[in-house]
C-alpha cells in the first residue's frame, strides 16, 4: 500500500511541473509574431501603471488620478491583442466534446466552417468598432487623449484576428490538398 501511495505522490508532485517549465527549447524571435511582441509591451506597461498606482496609493498615501483609467484601457488592449495571438495559434476556447465523437472528415468540415464563421465575426466586429471609433469624439477623463484611440486599437485587433483567421483557413485548405 505504501508503494502505491509513493507512486501517487510522484504523479502529482508539483515540483515536476515546476522543473518542466525550465526544460523549454531555446528562444527564437522568429517563433513569435508582431502581435506577440506588441501584447508583451502593453502587458509590461500595464504592470508598470498598476505598480505605480499601488505605490502611490498605499506607500505615498495619495493616489495618482490617471493610473486607474489608463490601467483599464491597457487591460482592454491586452485582452484584444491577446485574442489576435490566440487566433494565430488556434488556442481560442472551443468545445471539443463533439469533435471526439464525429468521424474525422466531418470534424474537419465542422472545424473549417467554425473558422469561417469566426472570420466573418471578426470582420463584422472590425466594421462595428471602426464606426464606433469614427463617431467617438470625447476625451479620456484624466488624460487629454481622445477615447477613440482605444476603439481604433480594438478595431486593429479585430483586423489582425480576421487576417490570422484567413491565414489559418488557407493553411487548412493547403493541408487538405496534400
């Protein structure tokens, strides 16, 4: 019984996952696309702004007024830029349950249709966000910048998502022909 418990402990040892995180391949810039680096820069800017907000509020006792609003906008940009990254990698959330019980040919057709519908959605949302950005003339509350910067950034993210989705469809069609 104790041998079985030891095997179970080894199977769920959190240190194995921790150590495997450092067994990665060598970093290559070519493995990543422009949206990956853009998201990384915006994410670090978000970390800086939130750290500044924390420092001014809890250490200095007087919160900087613009940090909360800018952190909110940076979080929006990280979310949409990260979505473009997920479209490129094909890692968006999906229900895999049905694909397991479908024949292979039907699963490929359903996956292709789903990607086509997704691209249509990205294009429609790009159009909507462009029209919204074009109509927005108000300024941010704490910083003298127009609010439509955020909407144009979301528009650009949807355009990148549509482009990456089309790339995935083309790659899927090429793979099906071979």
